[in-house]
C-alpha cells in the first residue's frame, strides 16, 4: 500500500520532469491560483529540502530574483545561480543575521513547507506544530517586507484556530487552500497570506 501511494501520478510526474519531490505541484497550484511570486522577487523558503519548491521558485523569480532556502537537513546542491541554501533549525535561527549575511533588506515572499516530526500523540503533535509556527511567524515578522506574502503549511488540528487568528491579525487577506497534489488522507492544508500589514515592520541590521 505504502509503495502504491508513493508512486502516485504526481510522484511519477515529478520524476519525469526532474523535480525533487511531488510537493512542487502544490506550490505550482498555489501560484496558479493566487499569483503570489513575481519575477525579480526575493523569496525565503523554510523547510526547503530536498528542494522541489526551490526549483520552481528559482524559475518564478528569474535571473533578477533571489531564493534563499533554510532546512535543518542539507539540501543537495542545485545548479541555478539564484538559489542559496542554508542548513539551520528555524527554531534557533536569527533571521537578521541571514539578512545581513546575504545583503538582503527583506523578502517579498516567505514560503514554509515545514513538516515537524509527528508522533501520532495529539497533545505532543499540537505542541510541535505550535512551536514551529511560532518560530516561523517570528521569522516572517522580522524578514518579510510590509505588503509581502506568506505561504505556510499547517495541519487540521485544534490549534489551527489560534494559528488562523494570528495570521489574520498580520495579513490583509488569508485563504485556506488544499491543493489537489496534497494527498486527501493528509491533514495538511496551506494558508495563503497576502499583504503583510505595515505595523509589523522588517527589522534591519544597523
Ligand atoms: C515536506 S519537506 C519540504 C519539501 C520541500 N518543500 C520540497 O519541495 O522539496 C519538510 C522539510 O521541513 C524540514 N524541517 C523540519 N523541521 C525543521 C526545522 N525546525 N527547521 C528547518 N527545517 C525543518 C525537514 O527537514 C524537511 O526537509
């Protein structure tokens, strides 16, 4: 059964098209529907390994754009010149250091496809989801430009209401979206957050 699920249509398509994971098609669907990423954008991709979102994002931002990926695991090297990857745990990353090291004054878009290790024990998993969400939201507050957009994977769980409320406080428009490429048995869902409100400004290094 597991082997059958792994080799579904999107898995096969990703292999044929040289993409590193079927997750790429989730981002593609989000982009087709919401038009989040533009040519020339600076994008931060959290939980980027093995790199299929980076592959898509690199093409979306083009030569004038930049894509920085962060993952707790190493991302196998990608050839596109507009991609930089960093190995780091987002819970322990000072994003202001990343901004200054990369000479970036803020991102136009932040994407987050992080999946915390889930145990199957609801209380434990909810705590992990909230911990990651808190760290990612802190990163977004520090590094996403006012007016910028944010895509984050979440899960149907009791903590979702609180997550949704926090996102609505910080963004002009928040949509909940489950791409067709997301397995129906998975509780994952994506928040598409458009227009960061300007009362949460990007902090810059002096
Ligand atoms: C579903 S995968 C992302 C797939 C990616 N979007 C792609 O298309 O290739 C989730 C990633 O989140 C990363 N991750 C989990 N916890 C993390 C943390 N605390 N900090 C950074 N990355 C983390 C995992 O290592 C994993 O590579």
